[in-house]
């Protein structure tokens, strides 16, 4: 089960050749996927040979190999972690029962919805990032962008396999629709709001891969608890690949900060205009980008009270982050959780049934995790001796979903008037001027070992290669 068959047209470790109907259906979908990649994948990249990792096993030791590949020839495939003998459902109304190998009829619609929503995020992020290769700050970064892109494509394959295998004609139609929606399209947009936002520059890309791919981690961890075993096994392997995406984000922002601090110390100034004039991104602008990407991402967890979240949990479809480490009855029928509300112009906490607040539970776990990386960024600034701290904004800031949607809240958690919001929003969120300035820095650097002025080189290269390694061969 752990080895992957690369002799097949579609690499897999699920014995695809033994199910001829499924194999034919997926081989029919494959050219449509490749056409989508040619149309919406990284612009101008089809002839490049890129130093990429490809999954060759689902064994945590040595699961990937590195080598040059043209991206349209990347071996996308279907990889599930091996089954866990005797695995039981460990939360919800089916607690203690055997996990399901087939879709229970009563949960079919909800499971399909979960899989489609997850699947839709994967091609969306490729579409959002398709122009970034034209303005890359280095070959190292270009290669990392392409690695993220091909793995998002692989994660689309993971969800499409489940749709084809377990949902019949409905699943096949949903798989086609995943290739038809487009990020930001007015008539046929992607399902979730954050995946219709533009990713116009590399600072946005690093923030996206730090914050939004981290949402992916938490959603996948919750699905990895699922009582539907094929979904749990699929998402566990996806998490192995997802870790690199968050590394790209965290290290990318860290390198931007590092370079900014170096220039600030050289010039002995913290004035944003002077820092910008030296061709680097000032720290207040980095804070505004952080505020935007954090607030957009925490909306992805959904409304703070959700009957769907309660149903998904009680049905055994989607657990909590690290469900097995929690000390409660894993049914939650009598538990409560505190969420935010607005009363008389103030944020207050109120207790609600925990089952209905599970989106908020996952959001709060995510926020704790996000703060850790921001603190690591702050250590770079502290080490440079600069009295500035990046901060995650209050979770009520700039929200579009749930109880807090449309409530004007400052980054420090004060409910403010429309007038105060309008007076200060340019200090809290990126302005058109900010975005134009960042865009003005985005020149393309592709000589091995060279880096754009606004970002520091990494400490080490990929797969123990030197930083000046030829990560992309342009043909």
C-alpha cells in the first residue's frame, strides 16, 4: 500500500487498475485537468525544467524524491495513507463504531459538500498565483512557488478521486465543475471568498501561504479525524505536503522582514518613506498586509454558530483539531463554548452550545497557531534592535461572515464608528498606494544565487542544495 505505481497512466497506491470503470473515468478527467493546467497554471512556465519533489511513497521516511521535471509532465496522482487496522469512529453519535469504507447513505450529501468545498480551494490558489512567476525575486522562490502549485494540483486529484469512486454520476459532475469555476470570476467564482481574492505580489503570496494554507492545515486535520476512512487517509497524506506550503510563507515573510531591518539599520531610520525609498517594504506596510490576510483567512472557518458544523461533528464526518488529545466525552451534547457578540456597541462573550460553535473552536485553535509564527517574525525585529512589533489583529477585525460581519472593529478590538473606521482604515489595511508600491518592487530575478533587493536570501537551499543552485532551467 505504501509504494506508488508509476507504471500506470495515473500514479496511485489504491490499486486503480483493479477497478476498470473508475480508472476509465479518471483517465477521461485527466486530459481536462491538463487543459485546465495549461490554461490556468503558472503563466509562461510550460517549457521550464523545475527541480521539484514528487511523492514516491506514503512512508514518512523517504516519501519524496527530487529531480527536474516540466510541470505539465509532473506525475499527479492518487495517494492514501495505509489503512489503520481496527480503526473506530472516535467522536459524535457513532463513537466506538467501525469507520466507514463506503459512504453511508444518510451522510452522502454532507460528505460530498465537504469534499467539493475542500477540492475547490486547490485549483483556486493555483489560479490566484498564476502570474507570480513573472515577478519572482529569485530562482529559489520561483521553484518554491511551482512546488506549491503542483501540490495544490495533486490535492485536487485527491478530492476528485473520492468524488469519482464514491459518489457516482454526482461525483463525476462535481469533478468537472471543479475545473470550470475560476478564482475571482464574476459569473462562476470559487466557492469560498478568500479564494476569489487577488494574489498580485509576492508579499501577498507569502502571507497567503502562511495564513491561508494554515487554514488548509486545520481543515485537513479536522477531516483526518473523519469516520469516512478514505477521506481521513487521503487528508493525512495531504498534510505531509501542506507543511512545505506554510514553510514557504513563514520563511518568505521572515526574509522580507530581515532585509527591511538590515536597511533600516544601515540608514538608521524607521521612517516608512525613507525605508521605501531604499527599495524595501516598511514594517507598517507588512503589518497592514498581515491584518488583511489574517482577517480574510479566519472568515474561511465559517459562521461562529453553525448547525452544519454541529451536524458534521455529530455525524462523525469532521472532527476537531487533534480530537484524540482532548479530554471530554467526544459527543459534546452538554458542553458550551464562549463566542463573541456585539451588545450596546461593545464586544461581549456569550456561552452557546459547543456543538454549534465548532467553527469557532477550530478558528481559535488556528489563531493560537498563527500567533506562534508572528512571534518568530518579531524575534528577527528584536534581534535587529528595532522597537517595532507585528501583531495579529483582534479576531473581530474586518470580518465578513457570522455575528461579526460588518461590525466595525479596530485591530486592538474596539468597536468603532463608521467615521473612525473610515479615518483609520488606511492605517489598518493595505491601501491602493501600498499595493502600488509593493507592485513597483516586483522585478523578475532569475540568475542563480541572485535575489531582489527587497528580500534576504534563505539560510539554506532546497533538499540540501546550495542557495545558488539552478532550481529552474529556462528552455
